[in-house]
């Protein structure tokens, strides 16, 4: 079987793994950097809840894929429907991986370890980017407009839950016992 060389867009996706991991790590501390301003809370984790930690991939993944898709669509002749299908896959997988792996290891082993939490972020980014790449390379694509509408809906949902989170364990800060931020 012959291997197909990576195209420039595919290289961008793979380069996203370390870039998104670093950016996601920075996003963990950005809320404190902005003195706990409520607007910053829309973009960054406001507490130590599992839900808020999914913001560490939300904005970085959306921006990473969207910027390249829009800036390079003419230069690289990117199939926008396939590109944004890959972006949606990367985002969905990254967001879902964080709580799945976190609850698996904390409930199965009864421990919480910082280095494992960091590894979970790396794995979430890797799984998301690699599956997004697979969808971009081999998928048929879906409407770019539909994906952008879903992105907007997800962002609105995340913003809403920052200020009005459901009182369930996913949204509870394990350290303080609080939920979200209060206006």
C-alpha cells in the first residue's frame, strides 16, 4: 500500500496538536490573568469544574481550524465543506474526551493527579485533531454554513453555562463546591 503525502492543510491540522495543547494550557490560567472579568469567563475556564476545563479546547480548536480555513481557502483550494466537517469533528471529540477520560480515571481509581489531568488535555487534542484530519481527508463533508451555525450554538451554550450552569457534578468546582460565575 502506498502512502499519500500530507497536504499543507493536513500539515496544519497535525501542527495543531502541540499548538492547541500549549494554547489550552494557557487558557486554564487566563481567567485569573484577566482579574476574573466576566467577559473573560466566556473564553476561559472560570473554575475547576470538568465542564469549564472543556473550554481549554473550545476556543483554540474553533480558531485553529476556522482561521486556516478562511485564510487559505483560495490559496490551498480547500474544500470548505470537508474542512469544516473536520473542524466540527475535532471540536466534538476534544470536548467529549475530557470528561470521559477524567471521570473514567477518577472514578475507576479513586484518585486525581495533576499530570494525568494534563495528559487528558493532550489526549483530547490528539484525538480531536487526528479524527478531524481523517474526516477532512476521507469524508464527504457537510455544509460549512451548518458547521458555523453549530459552532455559534455551542459557543452560546458555553457562555450561558458559564453564568447559569446546571447544578450537577459536571459543572461543580471540585475545590470550592460552586458553579460557574455570578454576575
